[in-house]
């Protein structure tokens, strides 16, 4: 570890020719850390014909963009991306590197950690910084999700973390922001790379699009039984929302796993999230707490879900939800 390590980097992942949403979210989180540490924030862009994308990174908070634009980086492969990131990291010695916890983000982050002999905290849901000791505080659920662990990398640099999509917030883009673009070369030949991409075949899309939903009605074990859980579907149908479920509702087989919200399900950020008969366990709230507006219905006034809710209704969901359905039907008629 040396004193010369300075600056925060975000690996700017390119998916289908555009910057991945999680990379923009990480620029938002990185901006806050960079301001606290008083260092520049950089986006790192690797790919083919991607130089123009630097124009997206600066408005979202980057002070600098490091680019390697090379045909061998056309599709993601570990070897050339590792060579490119490794080269840049050795040349410019950043203090912290953040990656989206996407399949490619996880792959490159673990390869870089091995290459640079440094630590990596995977799948974080919170980031902070100890300013005095210049330590990244990377938090993630641990021990079966029962506690939040904050992990430090005290002896090696760069400090690195992968962060789940949708848990951080992107900044409002500022088109007037100015930044510096630095281009480097890779000098790696196609013949040196052992992996060839012959074809990319897209898998079937998800049957449930919770991630993109504006309104989600989520039902928990407090609905009591499968029949009462139908009220969740009815409310969602009435207001044109998607249906979510807690893990306990999924385990009770009231709803399928692709509707599960939380640590082992989807992370969602709708405009409105109804949490009905949901206790608010941390493994659930990590997946929905960034929703714009949260309305919770629970018969227990001390249920933890009320700690993250914007509005709370203390009452029996089996009585409250039919009243809501009727009211919305009349309102929307
Ligand atoms: P409960 O905890 O049983 O809560 C039911 C709530 O309903 C209570 O607050 C109760 O007061 C209320 N209630 C009861 N009757 C009524 C009524 N008639 N009207 C109104 N309210 C009522 N959970 C997830 O959701 N998503 C995950 O991804 C997830 N991943 C996990 C990963 C791990 C490793 C572990 C260990 C756990 C995970 N869990 C997850 C489980 C999580 O810890 C909780 O057990 C789960 O979220 C609880 O579900 P629930 O709120 O539906 O049920």
C-alpha cells in the first residue's frame, strides 16, 4: 500500500451500447465519497467505439474519464478487460474502485482483485468512508442476512467493492459539468486472447418486470392465507400495479419466486410501494427502501416496516385492502 493512491473510480459498464444504470448510480455514490475525501471521481470506460459515452459520465458526476477504445474490447471478456483495467490502475493508482454487481462487473472486479492483490467486498448495499483513515466502509448483509457487516480493506489498495444495482441513487445529470478525458492504448492482439465470442444469444426476458414497475403492491405473510393474498392481486389490478411478495409469502406458495422482493429477490425502486402484511425484515427492506413513496399496512404498530414507510396504516389488511380496492375503483371509474 502506498500514499500515492488517490482518486475514486467507477467501472462504467456498457450494455447494448449504453452506460449501465448501475454505473450511473455508482457515480452518484462515488461523487459523495470523492467530495468527502477531496479527490477526483473518474469513470473508466472500456469497449469498442465507446469514446462518445464519456459525455454521459461527466454530467452524472465524473471529473475524469479514462478510456480504452479498442476492437478487442468489443464484447466483454475477462482477459482483455482485465488487461485494460489492470494497465490503467497501475498507471493512475486509484484509491477506491467501484463496480456494479452485474455478472460482468463481478467478473472483472474479482479478476482485478486477484491481479492487484487487493481486497474486494461483494454485493454491497451501503457505502461510507472513514475520512481520517481514508478507508472505504463497504456494508453488506452477512451471516445469512441476519446482520449488516461493514468491511474495511486496511492494508491493500485500491479498496474495491461491487454494489447491487438500484440501491444507490444516480445524480440528476448536469449538462454544464466539465471534465477531463484521458485515452490510453491497450496493445493486446486478438490472437493473444483465448476466449472468442462467436454469438450472443439473449435469454428469455423475465416473466415479471418488477425492476421497471412504477407501482408495486407487495403482500406478506400477514395476509394469512392464499385466498386473502388474492386481495393483493385485486388491488394491483385495480391500480395497474405489479405484484410483489416477501420470501415468507413465496415459501407459503402464495406467489412465485420471480415476484420476491429483497436480498434474495429483486431490488426495486418504484414511485409507490405498498407493503401489506409485511413485517419489514432487513432482508426485505434492502430490496425496496429506496422506493419514492412507501405505504405500509400492518396490524402491529411497532412493525419495523413503519421505520421505512412514508405513510403507515395500522390495521387488519384483510379489512383495509377491500376498502381501498372499492375506493380506487370509484376514483378511477
Ligand atoms: P412476517 O415476518 O411473518 O410478518 C408478517 C407481518 O404481517 C407482521 O409484521 C404482522 O404484524 C403483520 N400482520 C399479521 N396479520 C396481519 C393482518 N391481518 N393485517 C396486517 N398485518 C398483519 N425476505 C424477503 O422478503 N425477501 C428476501 O429476499 C429475503 N431474503 C432472505 C435471505 C436470507 C439469507 C434470510 C435469512 C432471510 C431472508 N428473508 C427475505 C426473510 C426475512 O428475514 C423475513 O423472514 C421475511 O421478509 C418476513 O416475511 P413477512 O414480512 O411476509 O412475514
